[in-house]
C-alpha cells in the first residue's frame, strides 16, 4: 500500500509566473488523447497444446480431490515453472499472480520434458507434450509426494484448529511438491524482495540464456474477453532449467544484464560454493539430515537467509516442519495464535523462530499446514471461503491499518516535541 504524507507543505506559496503569449495559436480545439489501451495478455490455449504430440494421451493419476488439487497446490508460490493453460473464455478479474482458484490446466518444463496437468472434479490427469512418456507416473507420484496421505493430515489439523477446519473443508488437496533442489535453490535466490511477475521474467531469461531449448509453444492474445487466433510469429520458447555444468560460464555482468540486479552476485557465488561442496549430490544428501543441519548448511550460500533456506528445505529437501516466515505469515500467526506478535517491530531471528514454533507446536507436517493457510489468504480464493472467515480477515486488516496509523501519529508527535538539533 502506497504511503501518503501526513505533513503539510510548510514552504511559502509560490507566485505563479506569467506565461508568454504563444504565437500563431490554432483556434481549433486540440484533440483529446485517446484512453490508454490495455496491453493484451499472452495466453497458452488448451486446444493449441492438444495439437502438439496428439498421439500422447491423457493419463489418470487416480488421485481423488482430497489428496491433490493442482488448483491449490500450484498457487502457493512453491514453483515458478508452472503456467496456466486457458481452456475457456472466462472472466479473469479474480485472477492472482498464479491464476484463479478454479483454473484446471497447467503446463511446465520438468527436466527436459514438457508436461501438462489437468484437474477434473474427481481426479488429476497428465499428458506428456514433449519427451519420453516412460516412468512419468512414478515421477509425478514422487513430485506431488502422493505416497503421503493428505486426508488424515487435514483431519488432524482440523481437530487442533477450528478456524483451519473451516478452511480445510473448502480448499482440499493442498500439497507440497518435491522439486529439483538445484532449480529450487536458484529460483528462490531470485525470489527475495521480489514479486511473482518479475521473478518469472528473471527465471525465464535465466533458462533461455543457460538452459536447453525444448520446444516452441503457440500463444494467443486475450483482451476484453476476446481471444485471438494463434500468434504464429510470437511463439513462446520453452527452455529447461540450466544444470550446474551449464551455469559454469555465467558471469555476474551477464546476469546483471539479464535484469537480476544484485542477485547476480548471489547466483555466481552460490554456484561456485555449491560446486565446491559437491554439486547437486550435496543438496540431495540434505534430504536425510535434520532440520537444523539443513538450515545451517543452506544459509552458508550467498543470498540465502532464514526464509529462503526454509523455502528450499520445504519445497525440495523433505523438511516437512520448515516454515518460511515473512511479514504475511507473521500476521497470520498474530491473528490466529498469538496477538502479542503484532507488537514486534521487526522480524528478528527470535521472532522468526517464535512464529515457526507456533505452527510446529500445533501441527504435524507444519510446513504443509502453513501452505494451506497461505493459500486461504490469496485474493483469488476469497470467494470459496466461509463468510465468517472473510469477515475476520477484513476486520484484522482494518485493525492493522488503524494500529499502524496510530503508531505513525505517535511517532510524529514525539518527533515534534523533541528538541531540534542545531
């Protein structure tokens, strides 16, 4: 929310300058500027994707909604690879950075393959758009961690938290995916102090510069509720995520030129240290370590603090109790579990641990629980929540605004009363 100044301009009013008369003024009225046109949104459309490798059929993962809903799992900010596939012309107004709560199709490059996921009312299906179909089912079972039954976890969480029970009832199937740890590590270095569109753009440049080209995908323009024909001259190039070997030649200047800014230094130094430690195998070995060891090892890398380390630990290293804490998660914890947290001036290491422990002390698989609650906070899921939950969220938000306004006013009052320095 943009800050507005509460201090009046105390400088004396300026005397307006007299304007010189313009010569040869055209008496006819100047034409009004036409309103700015909205930029058409580039979309991937389902029927276009169906024409790629049509011999590859949809395969049923045979997983019920209570065990997996990609519409909720792929909207938690775990991965920046999945793109929404538009399958009908619908209102996009409730869309978040990841899409809407009722999206049904996604596509992503996973390794050197391109896979489409489709959510149906009763199950989840997949189709290989590019690559070998062999062993994809076992891979996706591992990727979505389907060997861990989710419904019993939902039941346990609901017993511990009445509010969560209401959320669990309307947002089923939120899972933690098990990503490639190298991709996860570098992706979340790019995510710090950033927003989803910029992260996605950065990682797209990262892939296209150092990864391997896999395929061109057709795209269309979607604007004002209308869909164009396929834009054959504007196909979307899809690249694999670069391996450590492919990143060996990357320089800080190249990465800065790609728009990574100060993160370029983090990428280069993390790459070098990771290769010194043993590369991908070092990260894979962390899957069998305890949470504290994983955290301490990850923060050795340049640009990785506690939150990014917990993201990597949770989303790729099997650390089910890792809680990535930011100000949004702190607000959830303050509202639902410990109101005194609202008095914390900043997210210190002590507060960070305290917030995480509030989840860990209540729930098994606390990192998974945290993701369910995070999804519920997204604007695109607002319409599915019970009315009392939405009212509670709105009331807390208003209280936060008023509290901050009072704190600001008190700070300004103290500043006004304090003696001025000569």
